[in-house]
C-alpha cells in the first residue's frame, strides 16, 4: 500500500514539476551553455525538470524510508 502511495506521489509531483518548468521561466526555451566541452547546451525547461525531479525524488524517498522504519 505504501509503495502505491509513493509512486502516486512521485507521478503527481513529476507532472507538477513538468508544468512548472514551462510556466515559471519567462523563456523556457533559452539555452544554458555547457560547462565543459563534453556536455551539451540545455534548455532551461530540461534543467528544471532534471534538477527538480532529482531533489523531489530524494526528499520523497527520505520521507518514505522514515515512514517505513516507523511502521516496522
């Protein structure tokens, strides 16, 4: 049951992050220059989705682990 709630929250959060990645910046298609020659230029929306999803998943998994430990 907890796993289903976790996946539901992940999916809802991911959709919200994707929507906000296009609505918050004034120009979501502006390119962020690459840091090194090995990486590539990224649009702002891609960077927001990538970083936002990473931190959201990190926080959600931390909360999930705390809940799972408290139930056992």
